């Protein structure tokens, strides 16, 4: 039972009591009037009668006044009670409406909170997936840094024109040396960022082959050493002088006139594999200790351990062996990089 129903029940009970009391008062008043004697006497008789008999009318008058007072008081109390209940009903009705509106607002807020919790879980899941993808990209990026060069990573990221380094060209030439079809397959079909064939051609046109240590050739050997086992990279150096025609000749790459009577050539050969490559040449120059140790150092840094050196016993070479400390009983000298023995054969 709500507040309104309780109020109406109290009001009805008050009204019932009021009507009951009102009926009692009315009935008692009627009985009092009926109890009074209705006698018509003369003045003398009435005076005598009044002296002999008591006056019921005068005795009942206070009772009637009390009943009237009680009735009026009850009426006033009932009206006041009715007014108070009506005001309470109005206030309670307003409070009930406000309470209903608050409940509706609370229900709306609960729905909003539930919706926000769902969005929060959804965003947390998206954030977790984004973090996972980011970690994967970072991992891939770290791996590509070890595999791809700076120019290759720029192409992967969408840049179309880059400046290829000598290392990139040398690696591309090692792939191109297999075959042109293989190079195009790796570049186009597999999507590996490599220079175009025309870029390789322009670079090889300016390939440095000037007298001295062939740094460009050794750079190619270094790029090849990544895919070679250590046993296949073990090498031996051999050098010798060759007589050449001493006529004048034009070097088109340097646009210089050259004339020499002999050329010194140093060849690197694989001990456990069949590769060989000239790594030094010079015109009219004898082999010296410093030059030989310099060539050995370059080959070691390129990843090719030098285990032996071979030469003939010409007058210049005998002077070299003496400088290296080689004798009949001591047929080796010390490697300048690893401090190990290099045999003279």
C-alpha cells in the first residue's frame, strides 16, 4: 500500500467516526426533546407545578451545549485533518513524481554507464591489438635493419627515389652475377628493393680499377662472405711480376697515358673452395713488407682469413722474405691482425 492509499484510508476512517458521532448527537438531542413533558397549565398551576416538579428543560440545556461544542470541535478537527491530509497528498504526489523521475534518470545513467563500460572494453581490446601490431612492426623493423640497408628501408616505406650506396650496389651485383633473369625475379616478383639493371650498368661503367688495392672488388668479396661458410672463406695469397709491352697506352677511365715494363699482381684463392680474385696490381712496383701486410689486413677485415702466401724466389722476393724474418727453419711470419702464423710456400 503506497502513501496515497494510506492517506485515503485514514481520511475515510475519520469521516466514518465523524458521521457516527454526528448521528449519536442527533439521536440524543431528539431523545431529550421527547423526554420533556408537554403540559399546558395556567399561570398559577404552572407556578405551582414548577414548584412541585423539577424542570427537565433547564437540566438538559448544559448537556445540549456540551454536545454542540463537541460537535463543532469535532467538525473543526475533521476539517483541519482533511486539509492537512490533502496537503500531504499533494506533497507526497509531487515527491512521488520527483522520485519516479529520479529513478528514470538513474536507470538512464545506469544504461549510459553500461554503454561506457562496453566502449571502454572495446577500446581496451583495440589498444591491446594496436600494441601487439606495434610490437610486431617494431620487431620486423629491428629485423629489417639487420637485413635491409637505409635506402632499401626507404623504398619499403614508400619513397620512390633513393641514393644507393656502394654497399647496396655491390650486394646487387652479387645477385646480378648469377643471371639477369634471377635478378629480375628477385627484384620484381619477390619485391626485394634492389637497384635497377640500368643503375648497375652506370655504376660498373665507373668501376674503380686503378692501380693499387682493388677496394671495389674487395667490397664485393665482403658482401659475398655473408653467405659463405668460414671454410670457404679461407684463402691464400700469391703474387708475381709479369713483363708487359712498354709501349704507351691510353687509359680511357682516367684519360691518362700509361707506359710500363712490368706489372705486379696479387691473387687471392680459396683454399677449400675454387674461387679466385685479383686484389692488387701495380705497374713497375716491387712487393714490400708493408704492402704485403696491408693487403693481408684488408682481406682479413673483409672476412677472408689468410693462411699462406706464395711467391717465387726472385731477388726482390728474397729481400722481402728476409724482412719478414723467414728462414729455412722458420717458414712463416706473423699475421698482422690475429697474431697467428702465415706459411710461406
